[in-house]
C-alpha cells in the first residue's frame, strides 16, 4: 500500500500530475502531423485511475475533448477488460458515442504500469484532418457516410502495432501519412506521460495512485459542492435559436440548482437534423459542464469529481442527444453554442456573472484542392486537404470587453496564415480584424475577422463551410447590442451557404466576414476614453462612434489628429 502522506505532499503530487499530462499534450503538439493539432491545439490529454476516473487534465486542450474523454476511458475498460490489458498495450477508437463525438477525433488510451503493476490509464485525443467518407463537413445523411469507423480495439498489444489496422486506415483516407502519423503521435504522447508518471511515482515512493486519487477526488468534490451550496435554490430556463443546416435550430435548457447538484435539462430542444450537425450526448455534457464550471467554480481543477455534480440530460433523438446512426461530423457547430444557451438561463439566477453571447461556433473550413478541370492542368498540380481553424469574437463580459478573434468556448488557437498555406496549394489573401463587428455596449463585444481564401494557380477546390451566426447573430445582454452576423460569398458576388460543400472554380476566392461577439450593458455608459481608444485602433468606425456611443465631432477630430501625428490620445 502507498504510505500515508501529508496534505502538502498530496498537493505537490497533484500539481505534478497536472505537469505530467501537460507534457503529454506538448509532446503531441510537437509530433502531430495534422495542422489542427500542431497549430490549433485541437487535442486533450489526461491521467486516470484504475477505475477510469479522470484525475488530472492538461491545460492545453479543448473542453469538448477533455470532458468527453472523462467518460471515454470507462468504455475502454468495459470493451477491453482488465484481464486483457498488458504492459505495452495501446488502445484506440474514434467511436463518436464512446469517444469524443465524431469520427475525426482519434482517442488513444494506454494502461499505465509501475513496477509491473497496473496503476491507471493515460489518455489523449486529437482531431485529424481526414478520416475518409465524404470528408469533414455537414453533408452526410448518416454516420456511415462520414468516414472510417474504428471501434475500441488494440492499436498495439505488448508493444506490437496492429499492421492490419494501419493498412485499413491507409486504404480509406485521403491523407494516409497524416492519419497514421497522428496515430503514432498519440501513442507517443501517452508513452511520454507514462515515463513522467513513473518518474513521479519513484520520486514520491508510490506503489500505486490510490491514495493521491482519493485525495484529488475527495477535495475536488467537496470544493465543488461548497460552491453549489452557496448558490440560490432557483430554477430558470433559457433558449436561443441558431442557424442549423436547412432550417433553424432551437436550444432549450432548464437549470435547477439543488443543494448538492445542478440539473441541466435540454427538454424542448429541436429534434435531429437530417445532416451532420447532430451532437452525441457526451459532447453536450462536455460543453454544458464547462459552461457551468466556468461560471461557478472556475479555479477548481477539472476531474471526475469536480464534474460529477453537474448532471446533464436531454431526450433521445434531439439534436443534443443524437443516437447511432445519426450524422455527427460537425457536432461542434451546435455543441459550441451550448454554453450560450446555458448562460441564458444562468443569467437569471446569477446576474452580472456570465458574458453576452459570442460567435460560439469555430469559424472553420476545409478546402479540398485538386488540379483544375476546366482546362488541362500542369503536371505539378496536386490534391490536398487543408483544414483551417478561425474564430469570431467572444461576447463582452460583465466587467470587460469581449476578446477579438478568440475561440470561446472551445479554446483552440487560430491557425497562422503561413501554416495553413504550407499544408497545400491554398492562398489566404486577407486575414484581419473586422471593424464594427463587436456589439456595442458598456463593454464591447469582441471583433470577428475578414478572410479571403483561394487556391494557387491551376487549382480548383471544394469549400466545406462550417459556420453559424449567419441568420442569428450573437445577442447582447443587459442592454448590449448584437454582434455582427457572419457573411460568406465568392469574390464574383455569388452567395454561398454557411454550411456544406461548395465548388469554387480556379481563379475565384471565398470572402468571409466572421461574426462578432455581442455587447454587455448600455452603450451610453461606456467610458469615453475606451470609445476614443477603439476609434483610434480602428475597432469601430466614426459612424458607430457617433451613432452608438454619442461621440461628438470634436473628439473624433482629436482622434484623427492623434493618428495623423502618430501620438497617443
């Protein structure tokens, strides 16, 4: 048995576990082939006890991956079985319902051994650029069209990789080197975690993780319950309408604050969509829990015990509880809106706590490039799959402005232009902040971005759009104004849809104006110094400075003069 240790030692070990999984995550970033992992950080890493309970997560990563993966390890245990687990094993799946929500997420779990004894699990998840099928997009009618399905199975047994699995993967995806490379990167990530876990256990003289696991889970549970107990015993409902695919989607949520838990029920939400924007419940739970935890207990580390008091339910075959074989490739489009729906209810219980609505959904797109077909293409033209992560603005907060071009709630990074262009024959002609896109308010919403996307000479492409907020922009809170809506069109003026695969001929560009976050509070109460600052930085135009914030001609002239002189206001 592990010897008794002091509270201070337990805390040091807890911090060390977080460092272990953070190194896991950083190792994955350094070794990943897919730009979505390497550049955007679309990943997660965690360490689990022998029962599959998450003890610590990496700081790097997304709530959708981390919180969904908190449930996933239990599925691996059930499918593999303890008596079939050996040192050197590596397990893998992309099952949307037993993993993290769609086929493009590869989850890898490795049993951790110490001195020949099974002591826990290391897990990680990464989004890969292509998994076959129709490609990353909303166009599929069922899960069977969305790509290669890998059930929970062994990627390696006792250190020996399953070569048959590798051949199957290579035969079914458009970017086989990327996909297989990421599989190995995920396995390596866990191997690094195993090494660091072994170092930690040797340093502290641990033979197992039972004692530290009990300490982490008990203290996290108690701290979370204390926060919940301090809340008012109230019940409130919130709703929001978003674009959907072919028709609007309504999200309905009811929060019920009880002494020892928070119930979050999505009864009343729209039913399944015929296209791939449906959300498995595990992903809905991930983002609903994240939203509540951010508002109520943000500093308590994420683990099985701190997540347990948040109970998330939704009727089957609603868009937030899609069951097999519903198409779910773009589950993030709806899933990233869930925090705003939850906050619509929570704002009634805890005023001046939650932000206004933001862009929510990542402004991602995938470009499938190929040699042009209208005329003969040169022999050096190539095929490539390029996935780009981009963000609109986040909503203004009760005490501060929203963040420009920042992904909330996903937390992934916007990909650099150079990294995107390096992955294939694509050109980003323009990428800059979008003035006036942040909703006016006492605190201004974050700005979206402008982008122009095209292919290099002698290439055409299919553009897979994954956008929302086209018809339903972010709503302001407490008198704040709406953020700007998303717009998408070709440079020849042809309108494009917010979702779905669309052809772009050689020489044409896609023009994107990404949505802004909404404002918080009455714009008339905004500090005039901040209005002047925004005008000087180009965040707002003179017209908005006048109409929304009441800035007079004298102050506008003062800004113009300062800009002309290159001086501060």
